[in-house]
C-alpha cells in the first residue's frame, strides 16, 4: 500500500518542525559547491510545504537560518539570503493558491533590509490564509528567544504590569516568538545528526523526535509520510502511564 494511504488522518501532528540539514554534504557528494545544495534544498522546502498542506497539517515550521549561521563564510550567507528573496518572490502565488499563511520567527531585524521587506510583504499578503501556517525560523536561536522573553517579562514585573506570582507557562508562551503557534508535536531532523541545535527548546518539551539519514535536498513527500507514520505508532503519554491513557 502506498505510504500516504496508511496515514491516520484523525491523528495528524498539529505542528511539525523540521531542522533541514545536509545541503552542504549533498552538494559535496556531487562534487559541487555548497550553494548548489542550498538551491536544491529550496525544492524540498516547496515539496514538503505542499505535501503538508495537502495532508491537513496546520503548522509547519522550518529552521532556515540560525543565529549561529551568521558565522558561515560571507558568500554562503549572501547566497542563503538571495535564495530566500527569490523563493519568496517565486512562491507567493503557490502560498495564495494553497491558502497558506507565511509567518517568521527570530531576530528578523538582523536580516538584510531587502529580505525584511520581501518577508513582510509576503506575510502581509498571506495574513488571511487559514489552511496552514508556514513559519520560517530566520536568524533564530532558542536561547536568544528565551532571553528575549525573560527580558520582556522582567520589564513588565518592574513596571508593575504583571506580578511574579502570575507568571505561568501561558505567560511565557505569550512572550515567545511562537506566541500564536501550538507546541511542536513532531520534530524531524535530516542528514543523520541527532541533536536539537538551539531550535524551539521550550516548544518541543513533549515533541516526538524523528531522525533520518536522508540529506535535506533528497527529502521527499514519502519521507514526510514515513515520519508521520512513525509518529502515529508512538504512544504519547505526557508523563502519565500507559493504563491511564486507555
Ligand atoms: C543546513 O544544511 C541548511 C541550512 C543552514 C539552510 C537551509 C536553507 C534552505 C533549505 C534554502 C533556503 C530556505 C528557504 C526557506 C527558501 P547545511 O548547510 O548545514 O548542510 P551540511 O551540514 O551538510 O553542511
């Protein structure tokens, strides 16, 4: 049976987050420059976004550029920024046709002005779309996000806007970049690395983790279905016992 037909549509993850890794190694294996890997990585972004929307996934979050990625060679950073601009320009119609809302999280003011303008333009144009929210994590780092949250809440405490006793998980959630998104249900990382790399540390507290050796430019719809199938076989206990869930 084809993989897609094996999926239980009643038990889809509401929020999938992906660490898209392995573009550089994919290019190297082919004797090409890293840039070639990133270019082909954008094809997987398109395929996985479409497949997720088609299935009925409500939230897809992609780690496109980390706070640490600024340390890469200048030419690679420039290429990633250029690819971002060209993808946004190219995909605006696909986002509209598929009723997908674009969202971005991270230190967006660190991005080149041209990227910020393009991003804000697409976010504005797609803001009323409701089938799926596609969130791009750009200049994103989870520790940076948590620091920013702590600073905002402390300022509110100092100005008597909130009392320390009132700080609970929902207050923290409201101050994160992901304030409008639910917790992550399924976190996928490609390329064989098994680490989180400063991605959504708070939001993945109860996420199911799926690691695959496939390099991001080779990651297809079927690999996504495989990850979701694996997720659907897991028992999510949220701290309870197996018996309590029955
Ligand atoms: C990781 O591969 C990938 C990135 C740091 C960037 C991901 C970017 C894209 C897929 C293209 C642009 C994105 C959008 C949303 C249009 P790596 O370079 O770390 O690979 P390596 O570990 O093999 O060197």
